[in-house]
C-alpha cells in the first residue's frame, strides 16, 4: 500500500526562514503561490518574464523578479513552467545558482525521468504534483478543502528533503485531502499513459459512435448533446470520484445498469490491453515517445498544430460548432 500523508504528518515550520521561488506564474504557479501565502509562508519570490504573468503577479500583490534572480535568492525553487520549455530555462537561469542547501520542487516528473533536467548531486529534488488544474487547486483551498497530490523525494541530499516536501504539500493545501507517495518515474508513466492510452481510447470511442449514429440518420447535434455536450459525463465522473466508479452505477436507471454491466462482461478487452501495453512499454518507458516529441519540438515544424487542425476539420468538430451556435442563440433569446 502506498503511504498517504495528511496535515498531521507535515511540519509547516520547515518553511520558516526559507525563501521560496515560484518559477512560472501560470495556472499552477499562481494557485500555489497564493495558497502558500495564505498558509503563512512569508518569503515568496515570483520568478517570471515580462509578460501577462508578470503583471498578474503584481496585481496579486507579489513583486516579481527575473527568473535567474529568483533562483539565486531562493532556498526552494518550484519548477512550474511547461515541460517543453523547462530544460532550457533550467540550464540558462536556474542551474548556475544551485548548490548545497537548495531544493528543487517539480510538479511533473517528466523532465527528471527522461534526463532533460539533471540537478547537481548536492541538491534536494522533490516532487509535489497536485492532481488538479491550478484554478481548482486554488478554489478548493479557499473553500477550506484541498486537492490531493502525489509526493516523492527523488534525491535527499540534505537529509531533510521529506520534511520540505511535505511542508510544501501542506502549504498548498494538498495534505488536507491526502498526499500519496508515488515515485517520480511512476508519476510520469501514469500521466503519459493517460494522455497516450486512456484518452485516445475515449476520444476514439466518441468519434466512432458519432460516425455510426450519423450513418443511421441521427442528427449530429443530437448525438453530441447525448454524448457529452449536456455535461452528463462530467457529472458521472464527479460521482465516480465521490462514490467509486462502480458504486455510482446505482444512480443510473436499472435499464442503464443492466446495459452497462452486461455488455462490459461481454466486451473483449484484448485489443484495449494490447494498445495500452504498447503505449506503456514500447513508447513511454522505452523513451521512444520522449525522443519523438523532442524531435518534433526541435524541428521547428508545426507538428502539433497540424494534428489539431486535422481534428478541427472532422465532421464531429463541425457539428460541435453548429450545436454551440444553436445553444448560444437560445440563451441570448432568454
């Protein structure tokens, strides 16, 4: 069983007298900085570039500084910038200012797992990875609750890395609901498998069902409203988070319960299993996906943009736009 840490396991005093640098004041950076300030962390530096995030940090009452200055002055450095730009920022702005007594905190294990960032041996390396987008992390904290997170000490150079890791998790509100110990590598694998295995399967099912139902003459807008535009799947997943994936079935009609459970038992999951195993072992853990994504970024070609553009031309995307226009017009009339 994995270890789960709560407020009583974390000593917020571990952050007293230490300067915390938030590198990147985006969705996660803003939420974590505000939560920590509200938790009583006094010395918070926002390291940013002169863009909208700099202005937002000023509006929130912080005094942002260049990233290199924040890294130089800080004892604990939060890496909260996108995975694809983090290695270059790290090499140029952060690495020159690292040394004994410093702690690097990551919200994602990607760059550490695949070696794009390799901190010096004398630096503590921890991971506090909230399982919520920044907006939800903040709103839950304000409501007196907290988002769960994954925690790990990838390297304990000081002998106190776990203390700092849990103090961070508490300061951003995560130990209110639970900080679950997961290795940096496992966090990376789970995250990538969701992105490359689970969600492609879900998207593929939706697209195939859409195409089938259009084939038999059902209006495209009706299909989308039934599948997800109504918001019903979001409600189902919310109940699943609260009650359990299988327990929430009891909220459905008996016809629905029978249909879901009986066809699940009949479903041949061999193809699904093979798809997921290939994603995890052949692409993710082998490093092939990381190499592919790195090449795509360095090529200068709009690889991702072309993929998104192709999806935007699918009849399902066109039907979405039509349905949104219908629904928006109806709301305006009201």
